[in-house]
C-alpha cells in the first residue's frame, strides 16, 4: 500500500463515526505508543518516521516520510509515531469491592479533561471510571493523549449513571457527589467502597444525579476563585479520599 493510501486510511480515524464503525482508535507520541505496545491492547499497525522507529526499536512499523506522519496524526506538530489500535470489549460495570472506589463522570464534555480524569483515577487506584453516555467519547485522540497511558489500565464503562448509582447504593456502596453547596469534604467522614461523582465543566451534576442517592461534598475555598476545573477538583477529592483511607 502506498504512503498516500496509508495516510488516507489513518486520517479517517480522526472522525468518531469511522472509529465507531471500524472499532479502531489512534495512539500517538513516543510515550503513549510505548505504553500501548506494553499493554494487552491489540495494536493493529504502527507508523513512524525512520528516526522514531530506530529510537523505539519498532521493527514492525511502517516507516514513512515525516510529511506523511504529520498528515496522519492530530498533533499540530511533531507527529512522528502513530499506532492504530483495536478498541477493547466494553467492561462490565461493577460496584467497587471492599476498600475500592469508582470515579463517575456526569456529562464531562472536554476530551482533554476526560483524559486527565482517567490519569487521576489511575494515580489514585480507582477500580473503574463510569461515564454517562452523553460524555465525550473516551477514544477521542485528545482524550487518549491526555490520559498519558492511563486509558490502557483503567476500565471505562459508559452507563445510565442514575441507575448505576442507585445500584451502587443497593450494594452498600457509599455515593459522594461533588457539588458547590455540599458538606466540607475535610470535615466529612468518607467511607469505602464508594463512588465519587463529578459533574460537567459548565453545568455541574445533572438533575437526575442531584435528585438521586448520595451525599453532597465540596472543597472549601480559601481564596477568591469562582470555581475549580473538574480535573483539579477530582484530584483534590481523590486525595482526601486516599488520605482518609490510609
């Protein structure tokens, strides 16, 4: 196959409808490609510049000119290695077991934020990440890149979140919902197993989640900022959950 044909086929995976139809997604950059190659994920093909293929010992890579890689990748600059990877089977949604927690995301819309949230979940040892079906696609190239490899370790389940939270409570799992008017997280006793629910960047938690089961918690403000980015808030809440669980 010619370089132009490879480029056309891989560039098509920039589109969500093509990723969904073919069951494939893109992984880019030396670090994240190295992560997926070391994971159980099925790597279908790797494309690289001659320099990247040599430095990374990519013996099976398709070596292409730099200008072809620049057209294949989604980065503004520096597209030197791109992998085409098969999507895994969707994980079975499970309530967390003893001592574990799940990070649940309610309508998170920004792929960079979702990727960062996966990285946070990975850092703090979440059992799974639950996303509403209306959240941004987890296989979006920006999400994959922002996760920095965590997407290959954390199972992400798309679900009807109010139903999942009700089932978690029925399974004797605590549900904590991040809300501006919630109880001070630093003076609230947090117990595991639990689900920590974060809302969307613009609108917070959805009405159905607010009206559903769980305890509302908040990070107290000590300065004048109006709010925290969803990823920053998740990191702070996960840190407090980890601190109380030690």
